[in-house]
C-alpha cells in the first residue's frame, strides 16, 4: 500500500505541475462495445461509467460520471489503476474507483464549471484518501 500511495503522490504532483497528461499521452477513445443509446463512455469498469455527455437511456446501477473532461479523467483512472496495482483486487477496486467517482461527481455538482485541473486533482486526492483509509485499517 505504501508504494502505491507514493505512486499516487507522483501522479498528483504531475497534475499540480501541469504535466498531466503529457503532450504525447495517448488519450483513451470511447469503446463502441460500451455504447449506451447514442453515447459511448470513455471508461466503464468497477461499477462506474465516465462519459462526456449525459446518458438518458442508461438504466443500470453503476455510478455515472458525466464531464467534458471524460477523456483525461479516464486516462487518469487508467494510470491510477496501474499505479495502485499492489492494492487493487477484485473487490477493493469497487471501493477505490467508486469513491473517486463519487468525489468527482460531488465536485462537479458543486462547481459546474470545474476545470480539467480541478477534476483531475479531486480524483487524485480521493485516490490518496482511499489508500490512507486502508493503511489506517491495517494499522489498527
């Protein structure tokens, strides 16, 4: 967990310094196989969906996060998944990504014109919070 927390801190630093995503980053593209009505999400996994536009035809139980920053946020989630590979398992990924999605959703709700930097920073901050909570549980 500690090495994953260091990895998340490094990603957060890149966000703060304006170095994420890097100029040569390969942005995720929507996957046609994930199409919901007329919308194709940029991320679908761990019971969350990230899309750039509303999905009025979606009738599932997943957390849906709609933001104009969906491609960059999806890229960050991919990087967080890789950065936290020691901590994430078949069950823990639901809490990890679910809490990130809920945190970003709350931020967007409170700040409808949230910048890309704010959205990414909120996601990275919550990723760190989740790892800190897990370490606290272990230390008890």
